[in-house]
């Protein structure tokens, strides 16, 4: 099996190739390594291979992992990308640098209240439900502007952009069509005066389509660390 360093290298090449194919600068796309279900040793291997940005989905699993990094914590940046529950907000506000799944003002308010004054503001993306599935997380596109205004007003949060987890599709044209919707939504919010520099979209199976449509952060797990159980 290829090492984590080799897999990281391959993913970096995929991003760079996709960027160049769409007249983008590879350095404008941040690779987040999604380490959920993998042990701290895998994270340290990635760190040794130059990776700095990591994503986790489960608070209980992530917090001990981050704590076990020791001195390596300072040179890494941790993004919480899982579903947000209010009873987990305190641990998230204490241990993470970014949160991607904000989809209601109540949880945003709570994260802002719980973010210690000694830490920088928590960097936030609003999760948008692009698939029109009522059970999925994410705010409806029509409600994003109102939520963005409310989040941007919170003192301990910095609103950075939009995030989506579309249903998996095999057809690259269909993948791109969904990502294009998120990009258009950001453009609309920017027109309305919001400052948003981030589009968090694209995973192992569709990162090329996401880069083609303007992703600034791609969240990649399987292609770096291998299949999860
Ligand atoms: C697990 C996860 C990823 C990574 O998915 P892969 O297909 O393994 O690359 C990306 N984003 C979110 C929100 C996830 O939960």
C-alpha cells in the first residue's frame, strides 16, 4: 500500500492539475486532510509530509487526537466538519480553529459565546443544503443571506464562506453543476455586501469538479489515509 506521504503527493498533483486546467493557481486551493477514524500516528505522518490543515467529524474522537499532538498542535490547523450538536459546542469552540457546518443561528450564537477571549475568533463556514433533501444538514439556499448576516454580527466568529456536502454523483458534469450553485450563492452574498473568501467543497471523489467551480478548500480523507471501516 502507498504511504500517506505518497498519497498526499498524489492528491496535491490532482489539485494542481485541476487548477491549471481551469486557469487557477494551485496555491489558492487549500487541501484539508480529513483524518476521522484514523489514529494520531496517521496525522503525524501527514504532518511529517508537510500537511498542516486537518478535518475531523466527531468531537469525541477528535479532541484526544488533537491533544495528543503535543507541540505539533501549534503548526497545524483543525477544522470541524461534522454535524453540530449544541452539547458539543463547548469542546469545538475550545479545540478547533474552523467550523464548517454552521446551519442555524442558535449554534452559531453558542459557539461565539463559548469561544475563549484568549483564542482568535473561530473561523466559520455556513453549510448549505444543495440537494433539497429535507433531512440533510445545511440551510436552504433562500435562507443563506439572512443567516450570513446574523453570523457575521457575532463577536467571536469570523464568517469565511460556504460549505456543502452534495450527494455523491459519478458524472463530472453533474458534480460541477451542484458546485456551481454554491459558487453562485457566494457571489450573490458578496454582491449583497458579505465578505466571504472561502468555498469549502470537493472530496476524494469529486475534487476536480470542485476545483473547476472555484473551491478554495477541498476536504479529502480516503484518497490520503485510505478507506474507512
Ligand atoms: C469524511 C468527510 C470528507 C472526506 O471524504 P472522503 O470521501 O473520504 O474524501 C469530506 N467532508 C466531510 C464533511 C466529511 O464528513
